[in-house]
């Protein structure tokens, strides 16, 4: 199915939860925030939220520094 991740079109398998999508994209889950169709999804909800055709996601990885 086709989705958009951080402004880039992506082709991903059907039937992925948000958690499985993050794993599929090989994104480390520490310090990550996900916005799905303009709504921030709490990390605890990732396994319950299904990704659908044409969804738009912003995945932000926070980097510490000093």
C-alpha cells in the first residue's frame, strides 16, 4: 500500500500496525514521536493503530546533546 512518511511516498505491506511499520522501516523506537494524519499517537497505542492506504506520517527521532 502507499503511504507518505516525512513527506516521502513509501510502498509498504498491507496490514501493518504503527508498531510493525516502525519496525519495517527499521527506525529505532527510543526517543521517537509519531504523528499520523496530524494526530500524535502515544507510543502505548502503536500496536493498536493500523496504518491505512494514503496515511500521512511524520516520524521524529529526538537526539540528545549538550
